[in-house]
């Protein structure tokens, strides 16, 4: 039975590696962020009208950026929350889907394509294992308007 448990743990670790692009993790947990840490969107700004394809720039103060899988104190990487009505679980690895974009390579900007209309954007910093920090480093939610192609 012990052998089956070990195989299950290793399989789960491999699955996390494949899904989240992180190092194999057997006991990942939230890390503590400095109290003064802030994440924010540089561009676009709240209320902006943007074309359907635009560049978003991410800002961070009080911490550094490190790629997913790199466990280094006072660092994290960006996750962009798009049109989320409710925050994801803040004590689990963040999913990667149409509403949660991972920037685990340590990117500080991204080219995005969104459909015309109003959208909300918000940044959430994750640690080496895509888990938000204890005392989450979360930006203000902004609203943008994506112009239609004929505007």
C-alpha cells in the first residue's frame, strides 16, 4: 500500500509540472509577501478604450519577479485575471484558463486579444508554485473597453 501511495504522490507531482509548468512539488504552500508589496497595471489604465489586440504592462513594487518554479524569497510572477466575478481560491495553485492567464516565465507585459466590449483586468501575484502569497498581492480591478473593429 505504501508503494501505491508513493506512486500516486509522484504522479500528482508530475501532473502539476505538466499543467502549471512548475518544478515537481510535493508540499507547495503559500509564501509570505512583504507588507508593502503592490502589483498594478501600468497599461492599460482604468477606463481606457483599447483595440482588440493590445499590450498590457504589469508593475510590481516591494518585491521582485521570478519565473514559476524558482523559489526565492520576496518574489513571484504575474497572473492576469480577466472578467472574473469572484476571486479564485487564494490558498491553491491558480488554474490556467481563459479567465486566468499565467506569466510563469517572469513576463512583465503581454500581448492580449479580447473581444469588443467591456472587460475587467486584475493582477494577482503567485509564488513559485502559482499559489497566491499569504496576504495576497492583488491589484485594483480595472475596467477597459475593447473597441469594435469598425470603430
